C-alpha cells in the first residue's frame, strides 16, 4: 500500500520568505523484513510543513499514514527498513542514532496518534 501526502500545492509553502519548510519529507519508503523477505508498507511520501503550520494526515485504513509518520520520527521496529529523507529544521533524521532522536522527539517535534487515549 502507498500514501501520497501533500500539505499544500507545490510552491505554496511560505512564499513570502521563500524559506525551507520546517519539516521536509522526500521519497520516504518503509519496508519490514520477515523470514528472509521484505514487505513494503510505504512507497514514497513527500510532505512539506512550514513553521507554525498544523497538518493532519488522513486516508484509508492501511494506506501507510501511521507507519510513515512513525518512520519519520524514528519510531519503527528494528525489522523496519526506512529510506528517503526526513529533514527537520535542516537536520536529517533518517539514520540518526536513537540517542539523538530521543533528544529531538517531544522537545522539538511530536506526533499525536490516531487514538491518543490508547497510545502510551
């Protein structure tokens, strides 16, 4: 399954200052290894979020919304294979060590889960 996510038409993000978006996701792909094979759960998310912008991700069940955003925040399981680019405030997050990601999550970037009452 795949999800194409866009928060605004191309070129619409921050036209006044022409700055880079606060969050930029390009070509994000997520697969899971199991028993010698790999299942691709997300095939190519592209998303820009400007400073001060609030974005909701909506789509069909199983389209990759949660897996894609979990991957963007470095919260996937150990058998996940994440490729592409996730830049937050100019800093590449894909491949960043878990210790460094813990300093960023919550303090600088966060995700509100589908059912916030059941997410611990």
